[in-house]
C-alpha cells in the first residue's frame, strides 16, 4: 500500500528540515551542509560561528571546498592553488609522464606558473547553491503507481527540473540528488572549471610510501598530498585548457595553520563523501558479503598480479598499468577489509535481529501492518532473485568491460561501440565521429590475458546461467585449448587494436560493422541484448526497492523514534570529531599521531619504502624547522581521528576548531572499512597527512617555499 500523496510531501519536507535535530550516538554522521545550525557544533568544540562554514546569504568556508571528480580538495590561495591527495591526482600524473620524464616516480615541480602541466581528465567543481526540491520531484507521483512507473515518473520529473534550472543558469552544473530513498531530493548548483594543472607532486616514494602494504592501515606514514591549480579564461569564466588562461580567484580559500593539531583537539571535515549504505537491509548486506564483494576482490587481485608481473621488466609497460593497478588494489583491499569487518561484527545477523524487532513493531498495530507489513518480505524476495543470478550477472558485467583499455567513446567497453552505432541508425543522426582517445595504455599481452580470464569465467557458469553469446563464440567447447584458439582469433582479426581501426569502426552502422567479420564486435553485438535485458531487470528491481526503502525508512524512524542522517551520495557534507587513538585488539593502544621516526623505521632501499635520501639526511640532522614536536624532537607525519568518512572524502581538508587547515584526509584504518555499512566510535577512525609534514616536505625536500609564501605561511 502506498502512502497518501500529501503525507509523502509533508514527510519529505519534514525530513529535509529535521535530518539533524540532534546528533546520533557518538559522532556518527556525514551531515547535509544545509542543516549545520541544528548540530550545536560549539558545544562539541567549534570556536567559530557555524554560519561561517555555510551561509547561503554570504561567503563561507564551503566556497573553498572543491570536488575534483571522485575526490575532495580545497583552495589554499587566492590564485586557485588547490591542496588534495597524491592518489587523487595519480592518473593525471601518469598521463603527463613518460619513461624519460617519469613524474610518478620522481615527482613534479613547476618552478613558475608557466611550467605547470595540464592535469588531463581533472576538473574543479564548486558547489554554490542548494535547494530542497522534494515536493517538486514527488509531485510526479500518483497513488496506485506500479514501482517502475513511479521510478520513471520521478526520473522524468528530475530531468525536467534539471533542464529548467540549467536553462535559467547558463554555464552552471545542475544536479538533483536523492537524499533518502523515494522521499527527499536536493538540487545542487555548481560551477565546473575545466583547466586544472599540476603545480607540485612529491615523488611516489613519499606520496605512496608504504604502497598497498600500508593501505587502510594505522600507524600510517604516507605523504599523500599534491598541489594543483585551477584556471579560467581571461574573462574569469570556465574555459578549456589554453595558454591564455589565468589562475582562478576563489571567493574563499582556507587559512593554513602550520602548528597542526594535538591529541584531543576538535576537528571537522568538509567534502564530497561517495556512498554509504547504512539504511540497507540484512538481505542487501548478505548479497554483498556472499557474492558481489568476493567476486570483485578476487578478480581485482588476479588483474593486479597479472599487470605487476608484465610490468616488472619494463618501466614503460608498468607506466601503462600504474593508475589501473592503484585503483584496483584500493578497491580490493577495501572490500576485503569490509568482508573481515562484516564477519567480525556478524553484521548480517545483527541486522536480521534488528529487523525482527522492527517486524514485531509493525505487526503490533493494524494500521502499521496494513502499510508496512510486507515491506521486509518483499525486499527479501528481490535479493533472493539477485542471489540466484549473481554469478551470471557479475560475469556479464565483466564481459562488458573487456578489453579494458580500448577507448570506445567515453567508455572502455567495446559494447559501447555497437550501442553507439545502433543509436545512429535508429535516430537517423549523423554518423558518430571517431573518438579522439588514443590507445596509449593499450598493452596487448595484458588485454589477451584479461579477455581470456573473463571468457573462462563465462565458460564455467553452470547450466541455466549460461551466456549464449559466449557459448556461440566458443561453439560450446569450453576446453582451455579452444578458449586459447578463440582469444588468438579475436586479437588477430579485430580492427580495434589500432587508432586507425578504432576510428574507422566508430563511423560505421551495425550493418557495416557486421561486414568487417570482426569477432570482438560480433561478440559485443551478441552480448548487447543480454546486457539490455539485465539493465531492464535492474531498473525494475531498483524501482521496487526505492518504493520499499521509502516505506522502510519511514517505519524505522517511528520505531527508533529518531530522524535518519541520509546516506552519503557524493554531495557536500560535514563530519566532525576529535583527534583520538584507539585499541584495535586486546592490550593494544595506537596513539593518534605518527612521526618521521616511524618513516625511518620502515625505510629500506626498495619500493614502497625507499625514502628519498634528502629526507633521510634531514632526519639525521633533525632539521625539522618550525614544524618540530618540541617534547619529542620529531616531525609529525599523519594524524588519526574519529570523524565519520568514506570514499570521496579523500583530499578533504581537515580543519581545526577555528576553521583552519591542519591536514588532508586520505584514508581510514582497517577496522573502519566497514564504515560504509556501520559506524562505531570504538573502531571507526580516519587518517590525514599532517599539514606540518606537507609544509616541511614542500619546503625542505621539494624546494618550493614559494608555494608556502603563496599560502601565507610565513
């Protein structure tokens, strides 16, 4: 049964206003930026007016916060200088590197602004306005709508509102985000600057010190920071990269405090956290734990080892893989941390017990039972269906992603090539122009192995979950010898291995493509209807789950008698806490600030612990300058705190009680990888590189004191 329309709209408005009537247990929460006045941050330790953080009628700190696409960052000077994580600019540094000018390994410094190098693929987006549009979005919903009809009506209304706002605000980026499933929606209006350049990137031995060994681990000793700069056209408006462009002048930039923080200090973070799933059911968690995360973690591990082995003898080959390896490894270790946390906490069982209590609450009242009685059961049935098809769907997804470096349009899927050609024929539009992307990262030996791996996964699916396109391609012969034959044939005959062949294929209709006799395109064409069918199935599930989630959130708030903080969804949020250590195991306490002595204790002469000689010499001389910790005569490196973060918070500024920059958030401790599903003050800890280490390295190692002067650090 669906809630009455007026009740939905009233609830949505109330949720938006009342998300934050008071903080939940501990310091959990990635809070929507619009509701900070209700948080009583001064009682927590904030020493500035909350209106100085967000003020819709004036200039505030949020205007110094930058979304750089998957990461956060902050302006630290009036000339568009941006501070973020080394790993957030990794791909751009790779794109600018060659074996002769290996900026990834050696680092990069622009001695003058004219020397700054384009950060390809990077943009700088600044949020300027936020509007509650829940009532407008939900006005498209009518009682009695089927879930898929309801979902399409909401999508159409969001598209309509976005288009209207875009027309009224030329040059702006408009996005409407769902805050609580099926209940509340916010419009975010921002400006995107397309010319971003590298200013200073430390060597990999600093920015990635510890590599994957130390990833998601505390104590941490990584100098995970880099400086980039945003540019505009001469008129001050966003512009494509051009020599005539000038540095962007932000309305607000953060003051850098070179004194850092101490244990127990209040801190807060502003940024764009990616996704959390704390309002999901036990059925969702079980699917993640049993199927999706193990599959992806294992496949990523295999891909990583394959690329590392192929790249070991040749740096030019390794350079093609570096960014992919880093991304895959980060996800793999994150998922394995989550799986360990789910097992340790028995999270699925815990959530099931909570749901059993919720069901009793629902059943105790006839009116509640009439509205919410079957919500959990209907949700279970959807995840049962997903679980029964899990291997089939995951392998089909993988097939849509190989070969992994063929740049068909904006995607790296050959299937996109066929879809684009199909769209051209159906719409009567002009032929698709050849992609401007290059095959710079294409490495055929690796792509052959990746392709064979996924074809083999498909070949081993059980009866009833076979992928017909693969069966046809292999002629139902699943022997390793026949799979090798097929892979050899694909790579011998495909035209997509060269820029010229790719360009020629992108300009053809499906009929013209079929005449090429290209086995890779033939496979993509045969997979296309299966992938479309899967998209339709997922759209139906998503629509059903959206309706059920809205009802579930509604009744859970009644049951628990509290308002929910919406899950993170890449929109601007605030989180706060204190600099704190923790006890990850019995009789073990880890303090919250690491030092350069810890770096030296890990240092050896090979990756990922090969500390640069200049840093070793400075340590021996105890040349820590103004950044010294007097009591122990050491240099702070990283800091730990109990603020609530997730992916997307990488690069977020860590600020003290006065709103001054004291660090750059970059990771979580191993136990906190479970944060996406559940937060706990005992083990949820996040990690930043200490601003004192950033400044010391920039000044002493990088010889870039001029950047400190630009930031006003004297």
